[in-house]
């Protein structure tokens, strides 16, 4: 497994809130419930981009199920 260093692996809380359009309160709820993985580096919180993408996929799957639609195929990012 290789790492593409030109693609960020982590995001700040502010970047994450902007990316998924949630408030600071909601962001920390997601972190505290384990929906988003994060760690602190000194005084700074960092959220794993992988966990952000996984959270979005879980939300899409839940929404598809709620609407009675087929569940998305997982790696269908090219169509979005």
C-alpha cells in the first residue's frame, strides 16, 4: 500500500466542518461517538480524511435504504 503525499491524510476541524457542512457542535458529536476518527497533535485536532469519506458513504447508504433504493457500490466516486 502506497501513500500519495500530495493528497491530505488529515483535516482540521474547520476544514472538516466546511467539507461536510456541519456545525462545530455536530462535528464534536461525530468525533465523540466514533463516527469520525481523530487525534490531537499538540493542541491541534486532526480528523482522518479516510474517516470523513467513510462517514459520507455510511450516510449515503442509510439514505438509500431509507428511500428504498439500491445501496451504492462503495467505490463509485467518479460519478459524483
